[in-house]
C-alpha cells in the first residue's frame, strides 16, 4: 500500500525554513531601502535648513563668534542645545 499524502516531518520543516529564509531576505532588503531613504530625507532637510540660515552663520563669524557657538547655533534645532 502506497501513501500519497504522507510526508516526513523533516521535509515539511525544511520546506518551511526555506520559505522563511527567502522572506527574511526580502524583508532585509526592504528595510535597508527604507533606512537609506529616511537617511537621505533627513540629510536633505538638514542641508536645506543650513543653507537657508547661511547668512546668519556668516554674520556671527564676521562679528567674532567662536566656532563652538556657531556649531551650537547650527545644532540647537536638532539636539536641543541652548
């Protein structure tokens, strides 16, 4: 008598793990792309804000501000330094 619907437990688990590994690869790729896009967006926002405030930084440096105070002025929106 031949059983057509019977499978070994090891084969079932191996097939499940193979499909799981391929799903993990896809999820890692998608999460990497999402992380890259979010970093690029954050960089763009910071660069836009700094170029918009460039005159303010140059005037501060012209009037004798130290590099630390200019750096603090640049980062107070992002780090909470006051």
